């Protein structure tokens, strides 16, 4: 098992192509710098990666909103419009399992740039006049297939760019941008469509993907692939996923990543009927959706700024254990304002992810890091899709507040079992790391 994946590669820490202003990566400096997010931006190679991430998030948001409007304008069908969003979840599992090997067998920069260029090409075809609806849906699915490979490869490459606790805060910043996009992104996308047609908004999306590709190509080092060799890519990706899941510690940490979001999103799945039942209208609906992401951003920012690495690890399990309890309070059918506060409290527990980041990168062998990150992201998105769908179906027969409460109860019980496994596998003992020959 690789336990030094947070330290510089053999031969020292090479300078980044953007200059020589990277922070020191000696162990003492890592722990000191880890208390401030400014230490992350001091690493010159991270800055283009962060900027590319912001552009990718904007491109994703614009494409989601614009394609939904485009499909509705062409068909007038609510079902086909909803299918655009569903297709952004469904292919994640397939891609995360079958294509994850690419993240380790191909140089990271090449994978990231290729993903951006392929995404841009898909949107170009969508924008073309006369593109059949069936082709549009296929391309939406292709975009969703590309996403877990891109995010997994980027997550793995961050551990090459950032060292020690600075890596943990770098991952946190990436998540903060994604959560902020949930708070304001779709609203911004809607405003853009006030002035632009869906086709023109999609052209903006093409520009964000191309700009992201350019930033990654010019601003990051061309590191070699983590593993070499031939063989069937998909078969090896499947085998790698099996080996990662067979490792008790890695499996427990993956479940700790996967289980809470599956139950968190139930509140989003029933947000519309809950807001309607509260008589709050669309404004209340938006506020309800924004509460949990807002809490998440505040939580990660506070933990990353005020707490040191050891403290963030100490609070990880307790915070995760209580994270779903505010949802249980929906049993009393609270008014919308109270419901917003409860979801905000749920989001404020999200700082547990900073401790998990460190544990996960310590446990996964370096030459399987890309596959592990791709599998992690695919599991999160797939289970969120299932959780949202299940919550929506239950809300057809059960009041929305009861559905949220049930998700809190069932999620807490499930999470306690996962946390028990995480705690048990922390005991120092000889462990067989997954074979890195796959």
C-alpha cells in the first residue's frame, strides 16, 4: 500500500511551467501552509487548474440550462426536457467503471485537454441547425460519460501538483466552486437566456470548454502516465474497480463518500412539492435548493481556514455521523423558513470531507489514484441520481416532509454502519493493498 502519496515525487518537486513561485513542500511548511487557502493559490500550477475548473463548471451549467430550454422549445414535452437532466446522471456509473483505467494509463494533461475538446465538439454538433433530437440525447449522454473521467483525472493530478495538507485544501476549493455553482449557477444560466437564445448560450459553453483546454495545456506540466502496459482497457478498469472495492479500508472510505450524498439529495428531489405545499412559490423553491450548498461552502471555508489538519481529521467522523439528523426534524412538518435552516445545518456538517480527502489519498496506491478518483466520482453521481429518483417517486404517495424525514432516519442508520467500518479499518494492521498490476 502506498502511504507517501502526499509527498513530492522522487527527485524533488520540479518547478511548474508557470514560474518558480510554488510554495515549499517540506513537511513542516506543508502543515503551516495548510491552515490558509492562500497557500493553495501560491502554487503556480494550481492557478490554471482552478481557473479551468471554474470555466468547466460554467460550461456545464450553461449547457444544462440551454439544452433543457432547447429541447422544450422544440418538443413542448416536460418528459423529454427532464430526460436531459436525467442523462447527466445515468452514464456516470458506466463511465466511472469502464473508462477509469484511462486516468492512469494516459498522461493526465492529455486526458484533461482531450476531455475538454471532446466536450466542445459534442456541443458544436448539438448547436448545428437540424441536429436530430435522438442525436442530441446521445451527445448529452456522451458529455456525461466524459465528466467522471475528467473529474477523476483532475482529482488525481491535484495530488501531483499540491503536496501534504495543501492538497486537502485544494480539493476543498474545487468542491466549493461546484457548490457555489449550485447556489447561483442555474440562476445565472437562466439570466443568460434572457438575452441569448439557447443556441447562443451553447456557443458560450463551447468557448468555456476550449478556454479550459487551453489553460490546462499551457499551464500544467506534462507528467508521464502512472502505469504503462497494454491489455484491454475496459477489462482492466473493471478489474481495478473490483480490487479497490475488495480492499476493506478503501471500500469503507468509498462508502463514506457515497452514502451521505445519496440521502442529502432526497430533499432536492422533493423541493418543488415541498415549496408548493408551503405556499412559497418559485422564490421559496430556489431558497430551499440553495440552503444546503450554502452551508457546505461556509463549512468547508471555516474548517479550511480555522482548523489545522489534525483537528479536521478529529471532527470528520462525528460531523458525518450527525450530518443527516437535521433532516429527521422534518418529521414535525416545519414551515419553509425552518426547513431552510435545517438544510443549512445539514450543509454546515460538510467539513467532514476534508478529513476524508487525506485518508483516501493515503490509502490508494499512487498508480491507481486516477481509477480510484474516477470510481469515487461515478459512485457519488450515480447514487445521487438514484436517491433523487427514489425521493421523487415516494413523494407521489407520501408528503414531502415525511420523505425528507425518512431519508434522514434511513441515511443516519446506514451511515452509522459505514462509520463503524471506517473506524474499524483505521486500526494499524497489516493490510493487503490492491494489486497495482492492473
